[in-house]
C-alpha cells in the first residue's frame, strides 16, 4: 500500500503544472477573486472576481483575460494579460523574461508602453516564471499555460 501511495505522490509531483494540468495547479496558482484595491481601476464593480496573479514583490498584477492561457493561442481568443503596476510612475517598456519551470527555455517579450494590455504567446505549455522590469521596478509572477 505504501508503494502505491508513494507512486501516486511521485506522479502527482511530476505532473504539477504541466500543460495537461488545470490552470490553478498548486505549483502555478491563479487567484479567482477580487483584485487588490490598487489594481481595481476601471473594473465595475471594482471588487468583482477576476483571474489574476500577483507579483511576488507586490508591485504588479497580471490580470488574465484569456484564462486559461493556451499553447498555441486560439484563433478566437488571445492570451491577453493586463499588467497593472502598483507604482504609478511608469515611463519605460515592461520587459519580461519568461522561463519555463523545470527547463532552460526562456523567452523575452516587451510591452512597449509599460504595464498595460498585452497578448503574450509562449512556445510550450507549463508553468512560466516571468521576471519583470519597468521604470526601475522589478517583480516576478508565475503564470500557467495549457495545451490547446
């Protein structure tokens, strides 16, 4: 019985946040709830439930309008991420370096006008860690992409 439980635990750990897993797996969680007050501008009602990921440093929110994000992107739905910066002074592009967890694969993307709307397509499904820089600020978010 212990072997069966151990095998199940190993299999579960090995598949956490792969393309076949749900978008809210423990390794790459997406919050389905109210945004922090500083990110609610433009939402009516402001406390509505919205799928999002908060930056580890608390300076950015990735609001996932294309949830779940897919690889490849679907022709009728973009992988839309609205980046909302807590610091309000933004004068440079938002630069992202996304790394597929458990691999050496990295992808660089840029949102020209700084945090705001974007469509970020990535080459493989899985949990992606985004290292973000903009206007002297940095933060990190984990965002899942699933197989289409």
